[in-house]
C-alpha cells in the first residue's frame, strides 16, 4: 500500500503529488483494474500466450 508522510513545511499539494507518484510507481491502479473482474486461470494463460505470440511475431 502506498504511504507518504507529511514533511515539515510541506504543502498538501506537494504531498498529494508525491502520493500520486508513489501509487504509479507501485502500480496500485493497474492491479485494481486487473482484479476488477474475476478471470479464470485458463483464460489468464490464454491471454499470456496471445501476448507472447504478438510480441514474437513482430
């Protein structure tokens, strides 16, 4: 979980900016989007294989 602590003489805006960067760095939103709907393990495997084929065919 992303966590930032308020520094001395730090504005709320800069704290919020740091928090946003931390969330992006930890890929929190990507994980939330990925887990939004349940995906069967077989479907996940098929999706990974399709991505592999696309990358290798370039």
